[in-house]
């Protein structure tokens, strides 16, 4: 009789584990940005701004941390411009370099050749549409496409690295086609001189 009780308990335990499954952990974005419009109006900065209105997420307060993160992103863009590196943009769901993108890469290659031993990280980005996994893969393909083109322009591959941020670091926090077009990009960041 004890053998059948043990078997019964094992069957129940197995069923409970099977039915319960593994707990899923929610992903939390640490690099939330706030719309530029809320930065322009100091009186409204104490109000809450939705992080993503169409997803139904709760409103989040604007904090000093969010303002610092936004300022850090803006200063990175300024550093790129000061270094003479142009951002390259892509079409929806594409990592093919357009003629305009190739022209920008030719300029970036010339800047890198002038600066001798400078090392550059190519950061691939996507818009907010699509899954995290898809956008990370697409961002990497975009960064690698730029790397490959720069290598054909005579920039040593040892001076280049790639990283994909997918949709995690938008240049424009908007939720329309114009914002998405600005977020489908490769940024070029000098990591060492």
C-alpha cells in the first residue's frame, strides 16, 4: 500500500510541476526615455508621462534619472557630430545600405583614416516594432553591414567593433513613422584614440 501511495504522490508532484511550468520573468527597460516635448515645458515636468501609450503601460513619473539619461543620449549624439561621424539610416526591416548610407560611410571612413589609431564602435538600432530578439538580430546585421563597407573602404577591421541595442535606445521616443525612421540607424562612437 505504501508503494502505491508513493507512486500517487510522485504522479501528483509531476502533474503539478508540468501544469505550473516555469515562472516567466518580466523584462524591465532601464533606459526609458521621455518625450522631448515634456523637457521643453518645465511646468509639466512634474506630471507623469506615458512610457508607451499604445501598450497600456502605467504612467511613470519624470525623474532626475530620466532627465540625466536623456541628456547622456543627447551628448553622445553631439560627440558623434563633433568627431565628424555621421549616422546611417535604414529602411524598415532592412540592413541593406542605401546609396545615401554608403555616402555617409565614405565620409566616416575618411574621418577614421585622418584620425589614425581611433577605434570606433558601430551601434545598430531598430524602431520599437518587432520582438526584442528580432530587433537585436537586425541591429547587429545593420552594424555588421556598416563594418563590412568600412573595411572595403580601407578601414582596418581591428579598429571597428559592433554592438546591437535593438529597440532599447531610441533616438526619438515618438510612436509614429517619422520617429521610427530616426530610430532605424547605426551610430558611430569613438571608444579610444
